[in-house]
C-alpha cells in the first residue's frame, strides 16, 4: 500500500482534531477524503505529508514512516495544500523551474513543459503568478505538485476556484494520474468525487465514519427510495399499509415516494396492490442514494 494511517491522533489541548483514525490507500487508487468543515481532513493530510506532527499514532508513505523520515516521504509525495501558497512575483515557468530544482529533477526544462501541458497552463505560462485568476493559480499549484513525478498525490480541494469547464479538465488530469499513482484528495464537490473515485473515506468531528466503495455506501444507507406514479388518484391509506414501506410521501399529482429497506420487496408489493385495486401504474422505479445523501446521513447529528 502507498498510504497507511494507523490510529492517528492529533490533539490541541482538550480538542481532538483527529481521533484514532486508521485507513490505507493502495497504488492505482483514487480515494476521496470527505468531511464537513473542521472534520480533520486537512490536519490528517498535513500529518501524512510531514508538515504537521501527530500527537499519537503513525503514518507511512510507500512503507516509509513519516515521523522518523519525513524528508524521504516528501520526495514520494506531490502535495497541493488547501491554502495554495505561491510566489506572486515569479513567472509561471520560473516558479515551476524553481520547484523542479527543489526536487532535484534531472531534466527540469522538460518536466516544466510537461506539467504546463498537463495542467493546461500554456497560454498563461509567461505571466507572473500574481496576474493569474484564482483558477489558474490553482493549476500552478497542481503543476508544482506534479513536477517531480511523485508516486503519491495528496490534493486538498484541488478544484477550488475553477469554473465548470476547468473542473472537468482538472478532473481528467487527476483521473489519468490515478492510473499509475496513489491519489488521496478532498473536495466539497461531491459530484466530482462520484465522477472519479471508486472509494471514499469520510470523517466527522475527527473520527472515521465511513471507508468503503461508493456502491457499498449507497447500498448500506439506512433506506432506499422507490418512486411510483399512478394513472389515477390513490388512497394514501392503502399505500401506508404496505409492509415494506417505512415512510410514504405524496409528492405531486398522482406521484408517491417511499422510503424502504427492501426496494425489491416494496416494488413487488406495490404491483400486487395495483392488481388488487385496479390501479394503473405509469412508472415504478428505485432510486439509489446519492453520495450527498450518504454524506448527510453520516455527518449530521452524529
């Protein structure tokens, strides 16, 4: 595995910013790291990258312990922090050349051209960083994180400040990097996570509340959703007595929404009810819980 976190704890006085969390991320995985503001995401990322010491527990990158050998760890990592600190008086190419020199990249000029093309900075590459829009400054930070071709990418809100077209472009960059690198990234744009991640880790108030594939998380949500539309008015009392229905809601016209733990069984019961009472079903289908539904369920009132 490329990232391993064991019983990580970060404490500020009495407050536990990160409370005994453990997880792993393997090579070739793109894992979304989610949680509300203040949940401990950025703190965990800073500990993994060696920028912040842990109070207790251990973190490893490519088998290297962060605590005892942070310099070797940093050589393995490309890190884009949430607050992307850049030198605004430097030109884009100049700054990326500087980043390449810090990482002792052998063919720095080639590496600079490669990341400029990869992150779509060609038109802005001869400008000073201070002249760039927020979105392009973010691209410069991502290019600097990629300049030394790291084995592990840790990206804290990598699409902050990007417009919808730019988000799609950077999303594709991240997806391609995930083919041969380990990528751990945080984002508040849940559709973005759904688009490129197979697995998500969710923390809330410093504690791990989920670590699973998107499919399993949706399937494991407390209730599924079934929607049905009848051709005629339907007595709500009939629908309330369906055994598999946990909750029934009349949405509009002749449309109804059910919450259930067994969507397949509920759909069968609805069809049987329609036959018994001569009801005509216009549509009947299940809806998977979205990542947003799962996120809210795991991070609200817990």
